């Protein structure tokens, strides 16, 4: 929807965020578990477009040579949400109960809505041009219907069926019928599944083995935060020294965005092996915490490499590609933790972490394949960029 000149990005942001904010009091005052699940589901539905459309807004605003820096900042937020939530929520639940965590979400999301409503500019080029053309027609008068912009002319050539297909099917079409997009989305989705599966082991380790309370257990996630902060500077150095010089006339082959992902894939299994086999009462709690630090370089670099690649390879459909990516990773992130308690209790933390480590190794070859054959694969696609 945000790709259409009649809508743009802002209605998607503000409309869905307003519903998300309105649902939080309903969660607080719900009386039964079934209603809670239903409202939480709707809350996730209306909270997800911000994640799906954020990358497209960055593509709108920044030239390709600088885009990776801003997407990396956005990527930090995507990783830090699951980290900061337990840190803040742990102390809140211990002191006030779980409903106060929803109050905190309401306060934060309410502030974001007001801030975005007052200060967020429209970034979609087609929407901006369409709005300017509409204002120009009003100034000149209705007798000048011939004044039309390119996005408007393109929109008039679409039938209602084509518009509906573009709105509802394009993210699915790109996600499941584009081999490049499907492989990268599955990799990111698996990463999200591993993150949320892995997080289910933290209470077992830090509360069950080391005797932490809820608030102290939340502080165990600091290792992931530290790993993220340690990764940013080397990544930006790589962008400045390696990636930017490869731009020719403001253009860069998307495959040049992928090499960091080739390296990062190995950090994730190392972290999972370290964490799983050091989580025992005879080993100090700082040792598994240090192991968590190595997870973030893998997650951070993979997230940024994939999003920069998708934005560069599919610039005309960036919002749809990112929407499909968000849908797949969110689905995996929501579904996999459902069997996490049974898995960790039956296998134990060490062997369950080992299983996750081996799963993380399945997609390690994907970035190497893209570096080698990415240009040929793009040439076979109807939607990918072919001019670079």
C-alpha cells in the first residue's frame, strides 16, 4: 500500500500505529486468556507495518552509498528491542506484575505516535509528486485536467484487479517466487526463530542454574547489547574503506553488499555452542554471558547485509520485499518459541543449544552463492534490477 502514490508511507505508519496504541488498554483490562491472545495477535498485526516499511523509507531518503549506514542504525533497533524488553520488563514484573509492562508499551508507543504525527515527513517520491500535482491543479483550476504526474499516469493504467493484486499479493509473490528473496528471507526468518528460541533458555540458565531473579536475569541480555555496539564501528569502517570505493556513478552491484554476511554466519553457531556448554553451576555466570556477545555480530551483519542487498536488488519494490521479509521472520519468531520449553527441558540447555547451532549452519552457504552467482540470478528475475 505504501508504494501507491495515493497513500504513501505516512498513512501506513500513523494508521497502524494508532490502532496498536488503542489496543494496549484492551490488553491490560482483558479478563480471560483467549481474549488476551486475540488482542495480542491484532496488536502484532498492526505493529508490524512499521518494521516492514521502515527500510523502504530509508531507501527513499538516502543515496545508495550512504544507505547502509542508516539501515545499520535501524538494524540496531530491530535487534535491541528483544534485548531491552526483558531488561526493563524483568524488574517491572517483579515489582508491579506483568500488566505494567503493557503500560510501558502504551507510554512508549503513544509518545512515538504523537512524535511521528507532528514531525514525520512523507518520504515516498511518488506520493510527494502526486500531492504536488494535486495542489498545482487546485491553484490553476479544475479546467486543467491535463496536468498529471508520472505516478498518476501509471496508476490510471492499472485496473482495480491489478491494484488489489499489487496491494495484497506482491509481497507474497516476491517472497515465495523469487529464489533470491526466498532464500534470504528464510535465512533471516531462521535467525529470528533462533533468537526467540534461544531467549527461552535464559530463564532456565540464569534463574534455574544461577539463581537470578527476574530483573537480574534481564541484565544477562547485556552481552547481546555489548556485542552489537562492538560490531558497529568495524562495520562502518568496512563500508567506508571497502564498499563506498566500489560505487561507480552512484551505483553498486548488490552483490558487493553481501561479503559481511559470509563472515557473520560463523559467529552464530560459535555463540550457541559457547553458551550451551558453559551454562552449568560449576562455571561462573559471566562465561555464558560472554558467549552471548558473539551472537550479535552474526545477527547484526546478516540483518544489514540482507536488507541492503534486497533494497539494492529490488529498489522499485523495496516496500513489498521488506514487507515479505518482515512477515516471514515475524512468523518464525512467533511460532518457534512455542516448542522451546519442551525442547530445552527434554534435551537440556547444552544439547538444545547444539541443535540450534547446527540449524544456524544450514544457510551459511547462501551468501557465498550470492557473491558468486547473484548477478546471474538477478538476470533471470522479472522484478530485480538488471542495469548494474
